[in-house]
């Protein structure tokens, strides 16, 4: 198994992810992380549970396609990256992201 820092690249905090972080009806929390492209769902779940000491209910992943960019006359492409939506069990939360 890979190390935690090899699986979890960074939290992906945007206005949209902050708005959807807590479901007001159920209180279930969902967090978004950038992860390694070759990381599997069980590896991501184990890394989150070990790093933040919480219980993960589900992991959904998707691959964001890199955008086409130009520098003067040369066209290039940014690399693809993988995003993971982590849903915690009811009553669980990650203290580091409170107040974000």
C-alpha cells in the first residue's frame, strides 16, 4: 500500500464544495480531495480514515480532464487529475475543515 501523502494530494476547496459540505437535512458531511490518478477507492478510504481518524461511508471518484492552454503560438494541454468525494458517516466531521 502507498503512503498517505502519495494518495491524498490536497483538499479541493471551492465555493461549490464548501456550500455542499454539510447536508442540512441529515447532517452528513462530504469533503472533496485531489488524489493520485492511480489510487483506488479502498486505498482512498483507508488513507482518509487513518489521516483524519473518521469513519468513511462512501467514496466517489472522477477524473477531470486537463484543459487546453496556449502560450503565444504554442498550444499545450494540462495533465488530467483525479478528484474524490468523501462522504462521512453521520456524526463524523474533520475538524481541520471546520470554519472554511
